[in-house]
C-alpha cells in the first residue's frame, strides 16, 4: 500500500509536570487517534494514554519513550513523548535525536525551569531546527494575556541564545487539560490571534529526506519472531532500505539480506528516512546484533571509530573535564563510555573561533575541539558527511554534561 502523507517525528519536550503527557493525550483524543473509552477517570485521564508502563503510573512520571500516531490533513505524526525528569534525560536524548520538530511545553504558572533550558539546548545541539512553544496551564492563570506575553518574552530571549529566531517560532496559549487552542480556537483567549497547535503542526516544513546519503539505520531493539526470524527495529536516519539488499551491521561486523520490511503493520518494498521500521534479515541471529548497532549497505557500511575528533560544548559540569575523563557518550541509539585523549583547542562559545591551544581542563560553558577514544568500537559519522549520525550527548553523574558533534574520524576500522 502506498504511503500517502509525509511522516513527521514530533518530540514533546519540557520540564517535568509541565503537562507534556496531558497535552499529547488530549491532542490524540481530539485528532481521533484514541477513543474516549481509552481515557481514565479523574484529572490524570489524558496523561496515562502515554504513560503505559505500570511503574510510570505508580510514580506519576514518564520514564521511557512512548510512541503514538496521529494524522492531520497534511502529515502523519509519530509522537515521541520525551520524559522531563532528570534521571530520564538519556531517553530524552534518544527521543530528540529522532525528531523532525519539537513542541516545548512550558507551564504558565511555573515559567522557565532548569530543564526547560537544558531541553532547548539539547534539542538544538541534536539537530532539531523547528520548534513550537506551547504555554500550557493557561486555565491556572485565568487565561491572563499579560502572563502569556511576559513568558513569551522570557522564552524568546532564551531560545535566541541557541540560535532560534523568536519571530519564526509560534507561541501558543493552551490548556492541555481543558483543550484550549489544541485543535480549535478557544473563546477563553480572545486576545490570541494566532493558530491552534494542530494548525502550527501542519505549518511545519517537511523534513528533508536525505535519500541520497548512504543508508544508516540505528537499531533500537532486536526481536526474534516465530516463523519470521530476526527482526531489528529502528528509524532510518539516511538513505533507503530495500528488500533483497545485503546490509552490514556495525560494530557487530555481521551481514545479511533484507527479506521484508514493515512499518505500522504494513509491508513495504522500501523505506525512507524518518520511517520507523521493523525488518527481517536472513543470515543474522538475534544475538548477533543489539541496540546501538547501525545498519548500512555492505558497499557503504557504517563508520566504526576507534578514535575521533569532536567539537563539544560543556553544558554543566560540577567540576572540570581533563584528559583521561571517561563519561558515557550517547550517539543515535548507542551508549558507549569514551575517554578524552586530548583537549586540543578551546573555542569562543559565541563565535567558534580558537581561544587557547591545549587547555588543561574544560568547565561549564566552554566549547572545545577534543580527541576521543571509545572504550569499545562505536559507530559515528563525520558531521559533514552524514550530519544525522554525527551528533552526540555526553552524560555523567545522572546528568547531561556536554553535547557535540564528530568532525573527523581519525582511526576507523
């Protein structure tokens, strides 16, 4: 069956308790993706659509990435509901790095919180360049236009620090719980002349489809399905996946033939960037590959770095980063501990110009060129060649300490 609409991956980001899951749940209901019967009773009824895991219900927070689908007139969306909780930023990174656009949810009564800033910076560093801001919980502040404008100004200043132009970013006053301005204009905000959330989603630019680049498909999970065989699952970042093609998984170092491709239970002959697919591979066992591996064609397999040069920005670090520091790098679906072999050049974070050769250490706010050695083989690509596979986040002590991009692979296998 032909795919009619363009597919968009949409990340919902923002601070914990600012209403992301509630907004997603209400959006899915209004767009007909779920039925009223699927909602719980009570005031948490929308958010539990996304919080399917039992543990999440008990703790009342979103833990893993929940995926849901809905259609509008223009696009078919897969929602990546990104956890706001500190311990779950690593999942947020996986989510944001798969998204074509993000909806930042900020509660009108709370305003900008630490994670609001972290999520904006991360989403930008991870390559999201389309943003919509939903100022939520307008019902709690009596739909105050002054409160909305005040927060809009503060957020405008914040997003401009990471290169978003506030004039290009829509700010929408919403109530995720009451449904204001989600799919229909609300009479509670007569002062608001802009579009609803759904209209702004349809006004997003189509994601460019890097079909001309080599195939890169980071693996999220691997299943063994009776009667079918090994079925890796993941989202195509670049290139085209075709049936009957021979593909290589790196750094696993195994190859196989694509027998079939499925997306949302439909069988496809080929799949393109942005598609979340499951595909059956002949000649590869379930234990041969794992999350974090990347599939490419055998003619142009993914690059495995023994060492690479990177440009990084230190977002927040309680101490300093020095040579020998070994935090965990999150790149596409891989999580690999990597060692700083050398700190090559400190850069001016505002201009990117060199400031100091071979600095002794890096601290919060610094930008630098560094040389990195993964503790085990990992796939990463030069940002200039395959930008979608060149970005990473660095985590340590339960927080994101830095983010960056690979500018040169110095020692590939």
